[in-house]
C-alpha cells in the first residue's frame, strides 16, 4: 500500500512536465504537417499574435494575419509537396523548442527553421524562416 502511495505521488508530481512535453511535441508535429501541406489555416492557429517571418531575402515582424498572407503567397508560388524534419531541439531556460527541416516544393527544396515558445499555457509559433537550398 505504501509503495502505491509513493508511486501515485511521483506520478502526480511529474504529470505537468509530461503534459508540457506532449503539448509541445504535438505543436511542432502540427506545424510541420501544416508546412508540408501548405495549410496556412493550421499554421495561423499555432501562431503568436506577431511572428518573425523570413521568406528568402524578405524578413520582418508581421501580425498573424500579415504572416498568413505572406505564407499564402509563398505557397501559391512554391507549391509544397512535403516536409521532412532534420533536427529538433529545445531551450529549457526559455521554455522554447525549435525544428529544422526541408520543405519540398514543385520548384525545389527550402531549408525551414521553426521556433516555438511557451506563452501562457500553450506553445506558440514565433518564428519561421525559409531559405533556398
């Protein structure tokens, strides 16, 4: 009985960490799936109110709506056919995660850098960078 109580206390005390790790993994997974499909609606749902967006040589801080417009134009010009993750990491101090991957499009491949950070109780997309490979 004592062992069950101890295990229960350990499980309860660790559950917030497990929920955060799962939520951020889901966020990155949702974002990479949306990128591969060119799904700006799903990307918008993951975005912070402002997003640092770099599309090739054009870089700026945009509102969510402006970022979606820019991404829509990019996806219209470079039709995505898939996304493959190359590297993923995290920053414990900043409560943030990043992912580097390749976006395959009809006209070539782009290296994509994704940065999400905790804001309130959820992880939000704060930076997206697209560079021609």
